[in-house]
């Protein structure tokens, strides 16, 4: 057997194994039962329009709030980490390590119940959501933003300072615009992670109008005794996240080409 | 045109360096430099790599902080931590080896950013100045281009225009042609020649011996952190007094 024949044989074997696996799964699986439980059209139809105008809307709202807070606070933390003032650097370093090291669920509990309990404050549910998710998001984003700022060549800061701009002016109009552009792909990934983390918010307690996608699906699961609602909310998640990850891929390819 | 208020208005020197030392850790790069540039003078600084010539240039607008000594720029000591360095820097144009244009901004915005933020010129004024300076470097047609779409020579000419748009009293050039392909060196040197003949005070760190000979009023040879030779181009380049200068010139020719 020549080398080429042997390669062809191996590839043919791999194809055959795949086809065989598909055939076996199709033969063993109970198609009717799967369709009945996972793709129950009547149940799926009842979920509309609420799955979109309530649940998906809430998921997006909570994501937007947490992301905005995380971006703003993360930028402050990133600048603190790069500060010449020691205590700022130490604070930012400790903060980032702590909040990246804790489970997000624990932070949500702490912010949602711990702080209101300790200080007897009545926080609006949106405040608790924003802080619960945003404090963790800020820690991750701070590291990404710092990498972006450090990725801008030092010559840029020097050129701006040589023109008489102050450190702050140079940072704001020369370094940050370039650094932020560098981190658009990783920040979009943060956004996707945040969308999925909104599913943890149910622990704060929900009312019918504050349910996000996962809670919405779970409640219908127990009402209907069918997993179809989970499939539907899963598809809605993908409808939101897949375009984003694809966008990241396009941006990364374009970034690479422009260098 | 807003020269720096000098402590001594009769001061004839644009740059007056006295006893400058600069240490990086244990390495002393500048070991007591005394050096002057008169107004309207063009001084070329030559020397082997590691001789401290770029560090000297960068100390003058405080991109490097001197370890000791005085650097009077228009009478203001930039080595003094209390000096209003941002203001002094508006009077000193700086051109880098790596151009350092702002890649996220168009040529026009590269030229108007500091005019507007620092000098508080209005947008129409800043745009008008940008047009004039681009004309001067022969790139008026590139006003809306982005740096990435320009050749290295064009980028460096835009960088010169960006510095000129601030209407500085003097220009510092840090090996302005070292990053360029050989065929692009000429256009940048031509712009610099033009500036010199317009009477601009210039300090140029360079390896272009031919340029130094033609354009400089004075050539300074720096080696191991000290000024070894300082005089007219013909004197320093053709009849150097020191063995070190002779050896260096033999190598670069």
C-alpha cells in the first residue's frame, strides 16, 4: 500500500465511524418522546410574546446596567493600577484579586442581602442587580482595560506630552481611544459572559415582571412539566450571544489585517 | 509669537545646558554635559550608539528627568521640578525616530489636537494653521488621510508639521531618518533644510554626516556621555582634534 492509499483509507475510516455513530444515536433515540417533551409546539407558542418582551428584555436590561457600571468602575480600577500613587495601586490590585477569586453567586448574595441587612438600606432591585453583577465585572474588565492601555506604545504618550498636553489630556485623547479599540474583542467576550451570568440573579427574588430568561424558563418548566421552555429560552440566549461572538471574530480578523 | 517669559530677556541662547548628568540605575549615560544652542542656530549631534545623544535631546524637553545639572530653555530651567514643563514643551517641537503620529486620528486631527487642547485655538484657526504647515512640508493633499496610509517619509513630514503647528521657538529631532527606507530619507532632509534656511533653531541627533556638513552651523561629537568635540562642521568632520572622533567618522563613512 502506498502512503497516499493508506491516508485515504484512514480518512475513509473516520468518515465511516462518524456516520455509524449518527445512525446508532438515531436508532436508539426515541424521536417521538424527544419531540413531545423538548419541542412541544403548543407550550412554546404560549411562551410568546412574554419570553421576549419580559424575560429577554430583562436579561438585556440587567446586562446593560451591569456592563455600564463594570466598564466605568473597571476603567477607574485600571487607571488606579497604573497610578504612580502606591495605595491606589494596592487597592486596585487587592480589589481585582478578591472579586475575580470569589464565585459571582457569593457576591450577588453579599450585595443583595448582606449589605442591605448590615446597613439597613433599602436598595432598589435594579441597584442590587447592577452592583451584584457589576462589581465582579469591573474586576475582570479592569484587567482587560489595563492590558489595552499598556498595549499602546509609550511613544504615543511621549508625543502627546511633547506637544504640551498634560498627562490627563494625553491619556484621554491619545492613549485611551487607542487602548479601548484594542480591547473591543475581549470586552465583547466579557459582555457575553455577563449575559449568561444574569441567570444567577434569580437568587435576589423575582416578581413576574422582573424575571430574566433562565428564571422565566425554570418557572414554566415546573408549571408545564415539560423541558420545552428551557429549549426556547436557550434559543433566545443563542439569538443574542452568537451574533456577538461572530462580531468579535470579524473584528479580530479586521484588527489583524490592519496591522 | 509668545516666546517664553525669560528670567533674562537678553539671553541669546535658546538652549543652555550646564553640568548635565543623567543616570539610569548604576549606568551614568550623561557625565557632565555643557552645551549651548544659540537662537537661529542649527546644531547636529553625532556619536556612536549608546553615547547618550538621544538622552541629551530627551532631557531638554524633560522626557527624561535629569539627575543633576541645569537646562535653561529660553531662560526656564526644565531640570527644576517646579518648572511649568507643559508650557515649555509647547515652545519646543519634538520629532521622533518612530514618528509617533496618532494612528487613530486623521492628519488634520493630528495637527489640530494640541493646538486646540493646549493653545486653545478655535477650530477654524487650528485648521488654517494645519493647512499652512502641511503646505510647508509639501503634504497639503494628505490632510484627510490616516497615518497608516502614508509612506514612512510622509509620516515623518506630517510629524514635523504637527510640531510646527504649535509655532515653537525651536525644534528637536531625534534620529528623524533612522527608521526610513533609504529612498525616503531625502524628502525628510529636504523639509529640514527648508526649516533651517527659514531660521528655525534646530538641534538634530543624526547619523547623516552629509546633512550635518551641509546644514549645521555647529557639529557636536558626543561619546560615552561627554562632549568630545564641538565646532564648525568643517572643523569637527574634516579636521577632528580627537582620536575618538576620527575613529567614529571612519566607521560611519
